[in-house]
C-alpha cells in the first residue's frame, strides 16, 4: 500500500507538470531574437553588432537553461534506477526590464526586451524550465543520466546527458564510515528549437553530501557544491532589424537574412561559476529534492563597434551580476 501511494503521488505530479507545460508553451515570449542586437539602417545595408549587451544577455539566458543538479553525491548503486519530473525557476535580471530607447541606444539596460521575441510587451519575470530526468546506477560507483527539458513560453528544448562518479562509495568502512560522500559529475545539454543561435552547455561540478537515516525508512541527505558552466554559442543566419524604430522592426529588403558574422556579431564561448546546495528526502520509492543555485558575478572583455559606421573594433567590458535559481524534483528511485 505504501509503495502504491508513492507511485500514485508521482503520477499526479507528472500529470500536473505536463498540464502546466501545455498551458504555457504557446506565447513564445522567451524565444530568442538576437538579431535585434545588430543595429541596421532601414535598408539593411549598414549593420553594427552590440556584442557587449548580446553576450551579457546570452550569459544570463544560459544560466536559466543550464542543467539542474538535484542529486546528492551518492549514486543509485549498480542496480539502481531513478525516474523523475523536475523543474527550475530562474529570475530574469531586474535591470533588463526597462523599455528599449531607440534614441539612447540603451541596449545594455534593455537587453532582455531586445533579445526575446515578445520583448516589446515585457519579458516574463522568470524562466520556468521543466525536465523529465532518468538516471541509472552502474558498477564502480558510476552513474549515467539523461534528460529532456522545455523552456516554458518558448520553443526551446534541451537534450541532456551526464556521468557521475562517487569517489569513496563502497569503501566506507571503519573510520571512513563517518566521512561524507564526494562526487564529480560532467554534463552536456544540447539546445534545439532556436533558429538564431546554435548553443551547447557543458558543465563540470563537484559536490559533497551526507546521508542521515531516520527510523530505518526515511533518509535525508543535504548536499552542496560548485559548478563550472561553459556555454558554446554559434550564430546562425538571422533576421535583420531596423533599430531606428521602437521596438526594432524587420528590415524590408531582399537580404533580410544573413550570417551574423558579417556584422561582426561574435559566437562566444561564455563561462560561468555557480555554487549550489540542496536536500534529498527519500521515503521507500519516493524521492523529493530541493536545490538552490547561485550564479556568481563575472566579467570579461569582448570586441564591438563603439560608434555606428566606425570600422574600428574596440574592447568593451561586460559584466554579469548574481542570479538565483530554485529547482524542485519528485521521482521514483528503485
């Protein structure tokens, strides 16, 4: 009966989450329109890329769709299996919600309105990123996983894979029995469904956790760690926009789609450092996980035109601030 209750609870969670997907996937407010970062004349002849605002926006956007952690350092065991429904909510930076001012060319402050499809009407206050996640335990304290995720209010889908190795699992005898679990993990998420950019997220993280048993039936396992995220972005042929209008409008010309490199828009490799912490609650087959991730501030230098029509490229400092993401998962582990 208890096992049936856990399975019923999981089924209800799956249905509720998939219903939420369907109800929020049609607006497409968070589809990318990075062509708006290229400032063009109305005829589309002269175009200049605002790479600083573009790279800042893409770093913040990538944090929202980066792989969820939602697991302790221990593995499932060589015969273990996990099937879960997970989701994360990442806040959209507040300084990116101001209305785009075509006269002031305020691309940095209005980067989220410029970079998303429905930006003129205002971007959503958060990115909601549900996931179906499976993991399989292997011998030698290894674990493989795969996931499929969807960014609500967009057409973006992420296909993910991961591998984890728990360093001391199976060797905790004697004084080692009181040591916490340590694990390292690598992840790859391939983004599909976006036409403006080709994006892949590669991550590496290290985590520490410690299991606490209660009454022989309940286990609570807090964990914490560090994640390095590498986002590989390559621009695709994209639409040209006339930035003299508010919001920018599509250039009406025979060449209104081109390779973004012609305007010197970069295809950057962006890096991000994240720290995370969470807790795993297990009762028989049921597993509930909560996770908090903090994207740390960072800065780098990129190249861009400083004045429209100026052929010289100049260095521009780019900064990204702190971002927060909360993730929740419910699954069956057996």
